[in-house]
C-alpha cells in the first residue's frame, strides 16, 4: 500500500469459471466506518459460494463486488467507537457481515435468518484483496492453535458445516452420511467423529475418499452409492440436487437430511413412500449465527481439527476457483496474500 491503492479481484462478468468472470484490479484501500475495523488480509479461504457468485448462480449484489468471506488478517485501523480489538490483533471475517438486529429473527437468536442481512463478499467487498472492512461485532477472535491458512476455512466451511451437523439432528453415537467431501465436509466429519459418530462418505473424487479414510471415516463410496448401514442423519455438501434422492433413501426411519449449500441444482420429483414417509425430514441450512461461530471455533480448537488446505497466491484466485469447479482441490483452497 504505497500509493493508497491495493490489489483486489472482482466479479466483472458472471459466467462459467472457464470464461474468466473475475478480473484483477486496483482499488483504493478502504477506510473503516463507525464500529468497524480495517483488516490487512493474510489469507482468504475459497468457498464454493464464491464460485456460485462468479458463475452467476448467486446474482452479485453490486457491480465489481470483491468475493471472499473466510478472511484471516490483522487489524490495522479502527473506525469511530471501535474498541473490541487492538491494532495487531488477528481476527476472522466471516460470511455474515451484519444482521439488522431488530427483525423478529434477530430478536429471537436466529440472526442467520435475518430479513435484511449483509454478507461479506456478496453485499460488501470481501477478502480477495489486500484489505477488507468488517463490523467488529461480527468478526471473530481466532484460536491460536491454528495457523492463518488453517484458520481461514474454519470461518465458513467449518461454521456452516457445524450448523449443518446440528440441523441434521445426529443422535449421540449415531450414523452420519456425508455426500460430497470438500473443504466443509472434511471439517464437519471430524467434529462428528469427535462426538462419537460413525461417518460414511459418498463422493465421486478418489482423492477425497482417501482423505476421508485417513480422517477416520467408517466407509467411503461413490457419489450416490448406498452406505453400508442406514443413516440416522445425512448432510448433502455437493450442490447436486439429484443426490437428495439417494440420500433420503439411505436414511433410517425418523432420519434427517440437511442440505448445507447456498445453491443446489434442481431436485427431481420425490416419491413420498420411498423418500419421505416414516418421518424422514429434509431441511436446508441458511448462513449461521455468531453463536454457531463461537461454539464451532471452540470445538475446533478443542478437538483439534486437522485442516487440509491447498494454498494459492492471491494473484491466482481465478485458478483456485477453476480448480474448485473441476474437483481438483483436495481439502480447502486458500489464497495467501504475500504482499506484506
Ligand atoms: Zn434481522
Ligand atoms: Zn462460504
């Protein structure tokens, strides 16, 4: 930051990732407003939501929005009244940038369902840049147990997966099916196993199946394979609507399937007897509360989670997203800002 400008990536023309929807550009380094901090980005995780945004599955909220909502960085400037963090503190900037604080959901401890939320890297510029602005009330202090690269994927992949696990209502010692095994799933599986679950992983990627076995999965199979035993709970991480059917069919009576993604391709028609009867449930997962985030980060440090990352320099964000799109990332991709 010699001339008051910084490097950033923005969604220039949403479309298939191989058509290069992101553009590298220079932006003025932003200044924090009241209650905000400026964060010098060290690492930003690459989430599938960024890919949905780049490809237009999620419509960008404004032109040239900077993606990225798994930001690990250092507080370097304070806005008026901001005093939660000190200069030099390491913080995490997550997906939920701000909730309104006054709707019925915010007032009922369900701020993830806020009717007027702002999201990092969608409504407000995110961490595919050298600096980012965050409301201090929505940033997290980060456990020291994790390096910057390890901490980044915890901030969305980890937290959303954790909420999905809770939404799947897995009973103690239960049998959990995980469909798709990328950044979020590999963290969630470890939390479930630490809590005593038997985890079965279904994924089309041989490398991901290998990682699942290394982490202690009870079995691995192809994307829509039947697990070797009925499931009390299942989580669909792959954004593939056709997988809802085999996942529901694999559930035990009374079981729950939680869909973790923000975007899902079309779900084919369900057969009531085959997919839902016997009190099987299908539910979605929408963002997370700050309480989810705190609870997850504490659990992550306590277990402690093994975070599998693949690092890319910030100037190769487009390559990281293309690799994610084409299943070439085993674990969680992260962008490292080397311009210190
Ligand atoms: Zn609200
Ligand atoms: Zn995300």
